[in-house]
C-alpha cells in the first residue's frame, strides 16, 4: 500500500474517532445546568446562584447573570440580584443599543451562518432581554429606588416595541413592563403617564382586569371624559378612601418553558441531509394563582386574587415561532454545505475504495454530530407574571399570601400609615412559595428613629423624586 494512501486512511480513521468523541460529549445547556436548576427548585439558592454563575455551565455571560440574578431575586437578595442582572445587561448592551436605534439592528445577530448556532455567543432571545429589564425594575423597587425601577420598566417597553417592529406583529406581551411602569408613575404622582401605561395594557389584552380598574379609578380622580367608556367596559370602581394604604403583589408563578431539539436526518444517494431546530416545552404548573389577605385589628379581611399580567410561556413560543423559519433555513443550508464538503473529501482520494469509504463515513458522522439546535434559554423565568392590588385602612394589618395548589406564607403584622405603599414580591416554584415584603413596619420591630423610619416607609423610600432612599426594605420569608 502506498505511503500516501496509508496516511489518508489513518487521517480518516482519526477524524472518525474525533467525530464520535464529539458526538458523545455534546451536552446541552439543560444538561450542563441541571444541578443548578435542581438546587433552584429545591430552594438551595446559594448553591443555585453559584452553579448558574459558573461560566463552564452556562457558556454565556447573558445567561450566567440572568439565571443567577433570578435565583437571588427569588431569595430576596435585591442588591446581589441587581449585580447579576447588570452583568447580564452589560453582556448584551451592544445588541440592545442596535435594537433601540433600529428594529433591523436585532436581525443582524441572526445572520451568522456557522458550524451550528451553539458556537456563537448567546445574547438572549428578544423576549428574554425585555424581561431582564423588568427583573431589574423589581430589584430597584426592593432597593427603594422607584426612579431606577421606572427607567428599567420603560426600557423593557421600548425593547418590546422594537421586537414587534422587527417581526411586524404585536405580541400579547408587555403587561409586566407596563404594570411596573404605571406603578412607578403612580408612586411619583404622574397619573397621566400611569394612565397611558394602563391603556396600553388594555389595548394589548394583558392584565386587563387590573388595568381596567386602575383606569376607572384614575380617570374618575382626574374628571376625564373617558370615565363613562371605562365604566361601561370594566364596571364601576369606587375610589379608595383618601387615607388608604396600598398593597401591591407582583409574583412570578411557576417555572417557564425549556427547549428541546427537533431533528431529522435524510439519507440521500450521495450522503445525508440534516436538520435541527429548537422547540419549546411547557412545564406542568401546580399553582394557578395567589391570594393576598389583609386583616385589620377588628378582624375584617380585605382580599384579592392575582390576575394574569403576562404569560411567559406563550410569549416565548411566539418569539421562537417568528424565528424558526430562519433558523430552519440556516440548518438545512448548513446540511447541504457539509454534504458537499464530504463529497469533495471523498473525490480528493486517489480512488481507493476503503479510503473513500472511511472519508465518507467521517464526513457523514461529522455532519450529524455538528448539526445541533441551540437549546440555551433563560430557564429560571416563571411561567407567568401575576399581580394583585389592595387598598386597606391605615393601621395594623396582618398579611397572608396563599398559593392555590401550593404553600401559604404568613407575612406577619405590619403597621401602615395613611397613603403608604407596600410591595410584596413573590415567586412560586412547583408548590413552594417565597414572598418578601417591601415597606411597612413589622409590629415586632422596635420603633426606628425618625430618619430610619422614613427609610422604612415605602411611600417615602420609593419616591421617584428622592435620591434613592437609605436603609433596607423589610423582607419576610415563609
């Protein structure tokens, strides 16, 4: 056997071995982060945050920060969550800036034709970058900075508008961002701006029960002409007493979807054609909604059930559907190019059947092994964002949050002043419930000095005209 033929055969054998090793070692994003995700499900938040922050597991600066930030947010660690989300935002800032300048700027990231989509940096789906700024808004609320929360909510809304312009459609999305934006405006007394956000929610059909009542209340207070149409549509809503305290629940309910691969291999007369693309899989959700109860000293209870503000799983599916044709076209074209490359390698041999056969086998295995769908996604997102709102008399109120189909959390007795705002940020994971109170003074706590008391009062702490407040908001764990 000529020396050149032996070298070609040896190279083909080595190539085949490398391809088989590559095929065996390809671990998906879901597999690499399974330990961190299990820790998140089990409430082991320190371990989960550490696991998701490990770049060896996530292989993405965006996902590393987004996943770890979600874990810290669920644990009520506002500052650490903000740091992680800021890290994720920094990783995709260039993409966001291009998108904010022009909707077509987002499309540029879809135009790379590579070995497969997993070899390029994952910069988040469009909807994920929108939710990133909604999560940052919650962090700023927890830190007592309503101005910062408002900035992030407005950025989320702007990014969503660009995503809709790119695909020339309107998603049934934006309820989360518009709600946070409206609440921020209300906190700072900008009622006309809050009304616009609530109107956008109604136009998009997201969180309409909550937004509709807010529109009746706001237009009545402003004596606007639109009051009659809102009452006809959503019913009359009596205005709360002027001294009423406001309790707002913002909750992430359940676990969002994950991606799995849909792939096909077509044998042809001169090789194979391959196709691989991601699909979304929704998880079962044991919790349907949350109920918030506030009981005063006389035993009178005011209650509200959470309403759906945004269904994350539906938004994720819509967003992927808008991209899937493009992703499928890329996959098929890559398959054609790899098949042609295999044929070129076979023809480059000197005619030896064995060498050509090994080269053909190596090329085919390479084609199958390297055509992989990108299964990376923000896996710790909730299945839905929900919200509720109560107006209660000032004074002592015992707060309790219950998850239908899951746990309940006694948030304790708190003293509320006239006109005060209190936020409850909650998250359900399977049947577990995690809840954190921002604002109000727990009865068991000592009375703080005047400066500390001002910091603990959410109405003052979250005032958008302040410098951001001092001190730490109150939190309560189940």
